C-alpha cells in the first residue's frame, strides 16, 4: 500500500505541473503539450490533481472535447474502484 501512495503522489504531482506548464506555454503561444499526454496522466491516476489544476489555472475548461474525454476517464475510474471494493479486491 505504501507503493501505491507514492505512485499516486508522483503521478498527481506530474499531472499538476504539466497542466500548469501547458497553460504557461499557451499564454506564450509556444509549442504545447499534446492533450493525449495530459489525458494519459489522468488515466494513470492523476485525476485529482488534473481536475484541481484545470480549475486553478482555468485551463482546458472550455474545450468540450477534452472535458468529455476527461470525464469519461473519471467515470470509468469510479466504476473500477466501485467494482474493486465490491468484489473485495481492494480494502480500505
């Protein structure tokens, strides 16, 4: 369980930094971080920090296609977490 804590801590920190940096690049009109990369970190478990950084930096909040993919990933993560706890694969 210790490993999972540090894994999610690292992934969330990276996701937060990436979205903040992408916002910085957007303001400077420079080459951006691909959405696929940002969503990969959401899929890897950086959902919480990605959501917070989207709201904090006001980044990607008006792009409908990104939000649909983001919330689709969130939905499936919630379903997987529910199933894992329901079938006692995870214990809290």
